[in-house]
């Protein structure tokens, strides 16, 4: 209710508002009978709705993820930043998991390795960002993980044979032996069948 600046006012002891003196008695009777000051936020609410106001605005609530009880005002912040069961993603594999499990997962996941396309060394995922800043495509073993150092040593020493790497000669030999075995097997089966038909 707007109060004209030239009218005398009185402060209502129930709601602490400045009320024009001409309306004060009527206001006070209505205010004290129908309104109640919320003990938590200080807002004036209809007396009949005071309990509903408390339950909807101030009553402690439980987090649906972790069941922790808290004030309603902090629930949104809790769910977004503090709840141990909120879903977060791993910075290395982008797998969604509860925040409480993130540290253990990233400790394992960050130790996986990937091949650097520039220098050809295996780099731990937790070191990838630093490596990408330093990598210029030249193999440099200073400051790298022990696994990549061993890989560099292998490159200079005896080459490790890659899995499933076959020589052309060995592959042709395998095909020839398989072909001969199939032919001998079919001849043997054919003779056995002819022998059984004669008896």
C-alpha cells in the first residue's frame, strides 16, 4: 500500500509497515487477525497458509540422490556442486559416474596410454595436456613416463615384432600347406566312400 508523503503514518507493531494514521485501526485489526510473520524469513503470510508456506519454503528436504537432509534454499546448490551422488563425467573418457567414485576412476583412467600422433610415443592420459603443449613431433625422452622411455629404447635397439605381423613368405607357406591338406583329405574321403559302396 503506497503511503502519500504528506499524510501522517504509524508503524504497525504486527507487520512493521508504515500505515496512514487514518487507516491504522482498520489495518491493525485485519493484520493481527489474518496475517502471521514467518519466523524464518520474516514475510507476512496469511495465517491459514502459514504452515503451507513453511513446508513449501523452509522445511528441511532430503536430496533425492544421497538422502541428506538440508534447507530447501541450498538443495539446488547441493545437487549441482556438493552431492556425492551427483553425476559427473570423467575428464579422460567422458564416462558418467557418481562424484564419489570420480577420483578412483580417474586415477585408473588417467594412467591409460594413447599414442601421440606427432612423436609416436605412448603418453599417459593424465599427462596428455602437458605433453601436447611440449610435443613438436620429435622424439625426446626427457621428462616422459617410463613406459614411453622404454618404447624409445626399443625403437633404437631391436625392433619389437608387431602382433599379427606376418611375412609374405610365411603366409604363402601356410596357404599352400592348408590347400594340400584339403586335397589329401578329400581324396581320402572319396576312397573311403568308394570302398564302402563296393561292400
